[in-house]
């Protein structure tokens, strides 16, 4: 650790010495050549991956952790397009799905002795497959940007999904393609247990996350941000914006294919109906946005939400997609930067010592949200019960409470909770906006004062 003074940039003079004696030089510390904060975060990330199966020991938790691992890679690869390049893609599942199919065929060939590929390299095969198809399709899609790019990716996604029905030998038809991942051993591991598969996914998750983070600091990553923000100026200084988008598209396709290969190893089956459709691409878009596409760690949050939604919430309610659709709408309206932006804004407030005035407001928000959420969920569940389960009778169990869709009391009670929650949230929201605005004004004034000092 070295101590650095502002006055070390030039030789001291008499005037400079007098000024230092009166005001004192500013002193700060740097850790060279290590960035302690960054290494601490990456160490905590690695420890979380290592300790997760030992903290959450159930088979369900291990399955969810495995899915989170490869979905982190996929969502981060999608964020190369959306967050870093400003490319709204509706066909990212093409590269994860085709990577999965090539990976599972490689596993079958390796199991029969055709290809000497150990299981630990199968995700690389999926990555190369995703990169190949990104090279092929990306040359066309990156010719345009904006809405045109989005429509082209949607068309290519639907094209590939339709082609999967035309080539049942490769795509396996409606049943998909199955495999057996236990066809050899690597350093004594045969990957027959889910725990061994999880650690394989965890290693790839950490390495791919580190590589994609490193990409953000490369010249290509920086110029990709510039293409996102001001493509005209980038062209003016001599860069080919289409080529920049194309290279980024290829890199995103590679990591998407790696995630697809890990998914094939995890499930030992790949189905075109689940891997290549537009719903899958929409899921990557939805949860990457919810996590926060403008921050690197945002898609990691989105991947966790995606697994919890598809595994846990889907078991609790048939209307889980509606719930997340509503959450998506509210996030677009009130927090377009996603959950990561909310975290960073509150950390900024805490950094300037003004977070204490928000504790009560956040607590009030939480209390007001309870009747709002309960009332809205009760209305939605009763509607779904009438539409889908009317043959089972008018009664349904709503988290231990019996609701009767044939009585006015159930509907009136749910509506009353909903309206009370809406009114309470609106009152607190108005108060929050005033306090938040005042805090931001004070922060900006403090920043200006520090700059002038």
C-alpha cells in the first residue's frame, strides 16, 4: 500500500510549500497494483458458488442452483446485446437452443466412442455452435439497428423454431433428443450426481462471468457502448458500427451456446419446443431487464428471479406469468433501470449519509403493499379458478383461506383490500417523492461544494 500526495506531481516550490502549510495537502491511499474492492467482490462470488450446495442441502435447492448457474451466463450474454450494445433481440434462444442441440449430439457421439470429448468440454462445443450460428445469422441481423434489428431477430427466431419441425432427425421431433452424461470420468468425477454437475456449472459460471466482465473493459466493449449511445459520432471518428455490433453479436452467441451446453448436461434432454421458441427469448429479455440491463450485475439478479419464477412461483399459481407481466409493466413505468438501478440509487443516498430518512418510508411501503398484493392476487386467483377449474366447484384455497367465487363477500373483500392498498401506496408514494427529491437536491449541492473546494 502506498501513500500518494497531490503535490507529488511536480517539484515543490516556495509558494506551494506555503500553501501546503496553510491548507495541508490532500492525502489518500491506493492499493497498487491490486483493487481490493473488486477482488473482494469476486472472492465473495466464488465463495457463494462454492458454499451454496452446503447451505441449501435439499435436492430442489441444488436443482435451482444449477439452473441459476447457467442462466447467469445466458442472461449476461444477452446483456452484451441489450445493455452494452443497445440491441433489442427477440431471438436469443436460437443460440442457446442450437448450442444445446449440438452439445447433446456431441455427448451422444462421445458416449459411443465417436468423438473423444470429455464432458467438461461439452459446454465449449455448445459455445462454438452458438458462435457459428451467430456468425451466420448475425451478419444479416446486425446490418440494421433499432427496431429493424429487433424485427429481424424475431423473424430468424421463428424461422429456426419452424425448421425444428422439418428436421426431426437432428431436433428429435416432439420428444427431443436425450443423452446420458455418464460416459466417462474426468479426474475421478463421472458427473452422475447432481452435486458434481452443479460444480461443473459453477466453474463455467465463474469463468464466463469473469470473461464477460473483462470484455466490458476492452476497446471493443468500450466502443460498443459508444455505438449504443451515439452511433453517428462513432462513424464520424472512423469506426464501422455494423462491424462492432457484429463482433459483439458473435461473442454473445458464444456465451449463449456455453449456457445452452450446460443446460443440456444438467437435464440430459433438449426439446425444440422449450429451447427455441419465442417465449424462451422473451424470458431472457424480461428477466434481464428486470434485473437491470444497465449494470453488469443486473442480469445475475434477473437469472435468480427467472429460476424462482419458473420453479417456485409456477408451482404456487397458474397465473405466475401474469404476475411477472404486471411486475414488468410497473418496473418499466417506475424503475426502468431494473432492480440493480434501485440498489445503486439507494447506495448513493447511503454514501452521502441520507438514507436514515427513508427507513420509515420503506417500512410504510412494505406494510401498504401487503393488502395491495393480497387483494390483487385474490382477485386474479378467483378469476383463474372460474376460467380453468370451475369443474372443481366454486371454492378455492388461497394460502390457507377459503374463497368462494360464487359469493359476493369473497369478491368484495378482495376488492376492498386492493383499493385500501392502492390508496395507502399512493399516499406513501407522494411523500416518498418529496423526500427523495429533497435528498437528491442536497446530494447534488454537496457534490458541487466538493468540486469547488
